[in-house]
C-alpha cells in the first residue's frame, strides 16, 4: 500500500480530477459527446499522470535541493521506476485514445504527448514554459473535440489554455516567491477569462419565429445562467488566492494560489461545457472541484 501511495504522489493522482473536464468541454463544444468520450477522458488522465511522473524524473536533481520530500529525492521511488511509469502511461494513453477515437483522436493525442514531454524535458525552465504548458491543455480540449467539428471547440481550448498559462506562470515562483507584478497580471487574466467564458450561450431547442430566430422562454434564459454562475465561482476562488499573493507574494501564498488554480479548473471547464448546451454535464464537471480540494489535502497537486 505504501508503494502505491508513493506512486500516487509521484503522479499527483488527485490532480487528475482537473483533466476529464478538458475532454468533456471540447466534446460538448464540437457536438461530439458520445460513447467514446469517457475513453478519451481516460486517455487524457493517463497522459496527465505520465507528464507528472516525467516532470519529477526530469527535476530529480533540482528537487533534491528544493523539494527533498518528493518521492524521487526522498528515495521512495527510484528514478528508473519514475521514467518507466511515465513511459508506460504515455503508451497507454496513446493506445486508449487511438482505440476510442481512431485516427482523428491519434492525430491530436500524439502531438499532445510530444508537447507534454517537451515541456518536462526542455521547455519547463525556459521563457516558453507557460506557453508550452498552455498548449498541452489546449490540445487536451481538442482531443475531446476530435470526433466532431473541431473548429467549434477552439474558443474553449483557448480559454483553458489561457487559464493554464496563469497557473504555470505562478508555479515558477513556488519556491522563491513572486513580485507583485506577476499575480497582478495573472489576476487580470483570470478576471478576463471569467467575464468572457459565459458570453456565447447556445440554444438547443425552441420554436423558430417568423424572422427565423429562436424564441427564448424564461426557462431557457434561466438555464443560460449556469455558465455565468460557474464562471463566477471559478473566478471567486482562484481570484481570492491570487489576491492574497498580491498582498503577500511569499512562496507559501504562491503555492496556495497554484493549488487553487489546479483544483478550481473544473468549475471553468463546467462553465464551458454548460455554455455549449450540456448544462447538467457542466454542473457535474464543476462538481469535481470541491472533491479535488479535499483530496489535495492528502496529496498536494503541485
């Protein structure tokens, strides 16, 4: 059991709750929700865990100095095991994606896996790091959309990518702390994301009027509030954490903000899913956020 717990810590297992929402929001936007979607979400989780293991393998020497409690520098997981886990999970994720979605899914999963490894091995500690990580999440959204009209999922992919940029930019200051300019920039980004996310409601039903437009009844208008409420909840929790960094940019506050960004992502994904018309599914996606926060107390997501 202890061995499994160490491996769960290596791959940041609870943080994977923030991953299926990428695929679901992409599938909803592209009109591709269907029997294959859960398998694509599973493939996404496998690739995410692979990236976490590869990250710790690549950072094992740095972690020995800055985070000696991590599984590899503490001696609980051998470097060769971490590399094997990362490689095996990558192969499994690609296989599941291809089996579920065929060539179209593989055409997204392969560059997604390459981008994940590229971030861990080369880009992480460069100026391009946040942009590369943002690309990972954007591609993850498009993986869900691969069975439908992918172009329709581009706004959702860009939204999740923008959020990921803010979290990654903050995460680079988890050890040293940040100056106030960085949390000010990421907080402004979060506000813009929250304001624009519910701005494109989709009408699923209704009788055409004489002008060819769809008449909206009170129930439909009430349903369109769901993405706005979820986006507001996302902004409130993640925004508060960033505001605390703005007031006190210490490493502990930065780490807390990064954790809030990771565990709060399902609320944003839920808003995007609901915006595409799948409102009940959007609420279900957002429901992963409180569970993720509870599990984060057991295994830190960063």
